[in-house]
């Protein structure tokens, strides 16, 4: 792996956590006026620079990927349940209801099926917010990247828009890591995901959407809309993440997703030092171990290393 690619891989991982932390105090809030955009890590429900459940679930997925190749969905489900039982401050409503059933002893695949049957319209952004570790681990194998992006979503979010949304985001990261411009990476990513006509329309129209019309809710279609808008409208890591986080509502999640994508283009070297200095959080929860930006850099290297021999190593 050359230095440029390494910087981009690190940027993807650190960028996701930084976006989550920047968006944390803005979550559930209204859109911040463009004259008063929040550009600094600030405190909210957590201290300034702290990451949230989005990053915690991505770290659980990362741990699972580092322990098992290929991805073992039962192991992943167990790790999500262990995380839930460690009492995180935030758990998505849908994610929580799925994980409580798995914790009660139901096999993950049966829970996923029954959730989809009972709530066919439940299509939150909860699997997309944590999907980036798959893109980093499989930076060298697009087939595995696509299949495992789907599998990790199925564990909690079996709705087709969630599953294919994860394929879309991770395929875009795949091309961004290779130096494609956002417009081209997004266009190519659309060919790898089996997107519903509605999702395709959202992605195609997002770049022209006025800021006022962006809802940035927890719905997966709104998350996709915000991140595509951010990637196509702004042209630096800082501006993209600031603009998406300041949409409010599900600010931390959209900023985490777009942070992974923007980090994959602009690299770790483009992430402001003042944000890196503030980033922190406990992982695993209740372990007393505090992660800082250096730990995310080390994680990026470890995840990417496992993909070094793909696809030949398969
Ligand atoms: Mg969160």
C-alpha cells in the first residue's frame, strides 16, 4: 500500500469518528443557520470531541472483522449484544429492539426476518452509520466488499434500502480511496448496489437539493441524500463534514457517514488537527480504555492490512 492510499484509509476511519463527534451536540437539533455554523468540537450530551453509538457499533464490527474472516454474522450479532448490555448512552430504537430479541436467545437471522415482516417500512440509517469498516477491510476486493456490506446490514437492518445503501456507501469509499472524484465514485457505486428506483432518485437529485429542503432524519434515504449533497457540493474534508453536521436532526450519523467518505478522498492529512486533538471515547464501554485519534489510525492500519492479500488470498 503506498503512502497516498494509506493516508486515505486512515482518513476514512478517523474521518468517520470525527464526523460523529462533531455532530454529537447537534443531534436532534434544528438546522444551524449558515451564518452560525458550528466548526469546533463542542460539548452536548457528551463532552466536546466524544464519539457516540455510531462509532461504537463500527468498532464492534471492526473487532468482529479482525477476529473472523470471512465476516461471521453470528459473531457480529454477539458483539452488538455485548455492546448493548454494556449500557451505551444511545441506542437506535430499531437497533435496540432487534438486539434485545437476539439477546433473549433468538438467532439473528430469524429476528431480522421477523422484523422485516412486522415492520416492512422500518428503514433507518443504523447499519449505514457503522458500515465503513467493511470498506476498509476489503479496500482491495470489491466483491467481498459488496457481499459483506450486505451481510453486516442484515444483522440489524434487513430492509433493502438499508442493505443496498450500505453497498452504495462502501462502494463509493472503494473508488474514492482509488482517487476517483466524488461525482465519478458515486456514479460507479450506484452500479454495484441494487438500489430501489426511489433510492436512485434520491442520489441523483441530492446534488441540486437546496439546503433548506434537506431533512437529515434517521431515515436511510435522508441520510443518503445528505451525504451525497455534502460530497457533491463542498470540496474539502472540513467543509463537507461541517456542512452535513450542521443540518441538525440526525447530525452525528450523517456526519459520520460523510466523514468516512470525505476522509477517503482527502485523507488523514486533511483532517484539522484541532479536531484530532479533541476526539476521544471509551472502547469497549466500561473497560476504562479511552480511544484517541491515534487509536483510530492504528485500527485503520490493522483493518487495511487484513485486505492486503485480497483478492489473491481468497
Ligand atoms: Mg449517535
